[in-house]
C-alpha cells in the first residue's frame, strides 16, 4: 500500500496561468499606457500589495472576518490586512499619510496586480492587472477632461483603432438632479432606478420602463420588482438616458438640460460637463471618441461628479469561434470623498483605470494580439558533450549582440532539438557539428523561412530566394547572419 498523498494538479478558480505570449501582451499594454501617462506629466508610484483592511473600507461585511470581497488575513498583532482590490484605495491612504510633503495637485500613475474575492465569470477573474492615473488636489473639470484624453490616447497606444471602442461620460450630479426633480429621495428607490437604467442596453427602453414602474417579468417567468415611479417620472428618466442619441456632446447637453435644468445639482453637473467638453475639444478629442452618455450609471454610488466608462466595440470570439462581449474595458471618474475617510476633509480627486488583463484578453480574442506570437530565442543545437564550450561561446556572442539565445540542454537528438526550437518559435537554429568546428564554420537554419514555406506563402518567392533555408558560413559571420534573420532582411 502506498499512502503517499498526491494532490490534484489544479488551478485555483478565478485565477489563471499565463505563458510568455500573454505576459508579453500585458507588458506591451502597460508600457504603452505608462508612456502616455508620463507624457501627461504623471509620476509613477508603487504601493504595497497589502493594506490594512480598515483602510480599504469598501467590501468589509463585519469587523470579525473582513474577507468578503477581499482576500484578508490577520497579522501577528491581530490587525486585519487584505490584498488590494484596486489601486485607488492605496493611493488615498498614501495621500492622507504624506499630504504635507506632496506637490499639489499630486499626479500619479501606477500599475500592478489587484485581487477580488468575488465569483469569477467570463473575462472576469479574481486576479488581474490594472494601470491607473489619478490627480489628487484639483477640483477643476479640466482635470476630468485630461483623464478622458489620456484614456483615448492610451487605448490607441495599446492597439485599439478609433472604431474599436467608445469612451462614455456622465455626471452623478445630473442623475441626482433628475431624481430630485422626479421626487425620488428614498435611497432604495434611487438604487432601483440606477439598476433599471443600467439594463438599458440589454432590455431597451420598454424593458427599462417596466423596471422603473411596477416591475418586469422575464421570459422564464421570474419577476423583478420595479422602482415604483409614476408615469411622468418614468418618461423623464427615459428622456434623460436617451439624450446621447442627439449626436454631438453639445447637442446631448442641450437635451439633458431640458430634463434637469432648474435643479441646483443638475445645473452644476451640466456646467461641469460643458467645461469638460470644451477642454476635450482643445485636447483634440472628437465627439465620436468621447461622448456624453447619461445611461452610464455604474459606479455612481462611489463617484461624486464626472464618471467615465470605456466600452469595447470590437467584434471578438472565444476559442470555439462564438461571439463574446467584453463590454467595459476600464473607467474612472471624480471621487472627492475617498481621502476624507482618513482626514475628515474633502480632497478633490479624479482618475482613470485601464483593465490591462481584460484588454489583453479582448485583443487576443479579436486576433489583434501581436505579442502572443513573439519569437523565442535562437537555439544552439547540442551535438556532443565535448563541444559544449563552442556552443556556449556562440550563445554568449549572440547575447552580447542583444539577440536572445540558448544552448539546448535537454537529452534528445537533433530532430527533437529542431522540434523544440520550432515550438519555441525560434527565428533560427545554430549548428556547430564537428566538421563545422574543424573548418571554422557555422551552419544556420532559418526557421522563419521554413514556417513561411509550411504556411504556403508562395507569393514571397523573391524573399525566400534571398533567404535560403539553411546556410553554412564562416564562424565570424554568425551574428551578422542571425541579425538579418531576426530583422527580416534578405
């Protein structure tokens, strides 16, 4: 009897393993977006993965076991710590802790892994990467406009075309003004209105009309209670959320004004959005790249003013070829109350967060992920143990020239080694057999040329003619030949 315990090799639910191609794709997005942030003058900040649970303050159900929504543990001093669920809560703590020494406004960007103890779903894991930019200490609407502009630049730098996405803008003050004018002052009723509006894309105006009123029964027969608004209030809400169909940002604002004008908070929201729109025009952000859309309500219970959401329009498919919707790719807005949790004083702040992991998955699903097929290293074939110094000398020479290279250190023969190089997507294999070493030569096999031939790329005849599949040359030409192959030159 063998009683040795052998655990089942299984990945924790909601987490994922990522190999080189996926990691390259994420790194490329992070670098592209970070470059945009730095061009806008944002300073990089890195905070720890753990924060004290009371500093996070969002997902905590009770003081005894704060592990709903976050992954928490108790330190040896009996204080609860939790893995950060976003990059904004740590920023608020950092600002409150260092406010006196910081330049004001404080403009920072950050990227890193965040964790959420939530039920995973399609495109939504428990661990993912975000890349954020925030300005703390400026109440000007132009700070919000700058977040939108850098988001537009960031998405295109990351690989999206202008037609692949749209950035939607709303303002919590508009909705507050609308609810006030409709006589909705009960917190539960307000949340019911928000939930109904959030379903506009899926249910359409008629479905939302039922949810704003008495309720709605779906196809399965399940009944969802409504917000209980009267007929006039329902039509006001629907007119409000449909205002974006007017076209330009200014035309949308004019339509919204017909519904919320006269409310002090609604008028304040209109003024803020008008200033944001004007600044966006100055920043070169056209109406079709960033539009005002009153139907954006996600996060309005968190944000205090402007709110932004980036929606992916790109057609994507899963591994089986079925259409899949990624929806929101990031968002942000103004959150003037977050730092006040620590200081008791309102500190204006605004920011935008890219969902890096989600965007990388979407680009891969759309076939726009160039990094996934990135080359591996040049592989130096190992024929004889006695010639290992020659193999390592060749690899070292290539590395010194900035070309990734490795000596095959498995135990297989030449055929298996060539297969290994192909699986690594290596650009070339280097062969230094006994005859080559004795003659001062090297044989190089162009694996890219072989892949092109295997793929039937017959229209590249001239390219193939200038790049023979295999060449034997003087040993001192190794780097030059590999460089031509890596650079795609004949």
